[in-house]
C-alpha cells in the first residue's frame, strides 16, 4: 500500500507542475545588472594619414581602454568627436558621435577617446558609427597592453 501514491493521477499532476517550474527557472536569462552610460569627449587628430575607416582599442593601466578611430570623413577642426558608452554587465556598446563643423576648416582624419571603469575581465564590444552606417564587434580581455584592430564594415 505505501507505493500506491505513485499510481494516482494527483501525484503525476503535481510532478508535471514541479517539472515545469524547474524548466522555467532554468530558462530564465541571467541578471546582467543595470545599464550605466558614459559620455566621453574625444580628441581630433589632423596629422594621421588617411586610411580605411577602422578602430584600434588598446588597454592601458588602471582599467582604461583608449579607442583610436581612423578614416574619419568630413569632421572639421570646428567640429567634435565623442563616444556614448553603455555598459550592461560585460557587454559594452560604443556609439560614435561626430559633429562635422564648417567645411572650410582643416579636416581631421582620426580621433581618440579613453574609456574608464573596466574590471580585469573579458568584455564584448560593439562599436557603431551611425553617421556612416558602419560597425565593428570584438572581444577584449582587459589586461594592460592588449590591443585589437578592426575595420568598420
């Protein structure tokens, strides 16, 4: 008689609900944390040789990453270059923002900006230039001296 509970409909209904709860909990996405954003002013470079649009990311000391942007087009000396950086866990989205300025000024061909606040972990980056419709994705370990080069496609 003690094993007769395994033969009742109620037992199997309860087991189905428990199994559904376990599957539901296992399928929940990981908590990535709240998004935080940095707005970073960049520095224009007028002496760089013109090249294809691309970026170089170099990890500096103390959790800093310097982004060098090459192949800028139509950004004049009176214009500006900045980055809007969004962190969600270890995913980083970088939005390039360029103000073109007056067309009779000297034109910049490159720019750079330094992003702070990284932990010594592996981050997934998405760099977007909405003005040109180009982007690049890469993974970077935050260890001083690491470097990655990507063309914007």
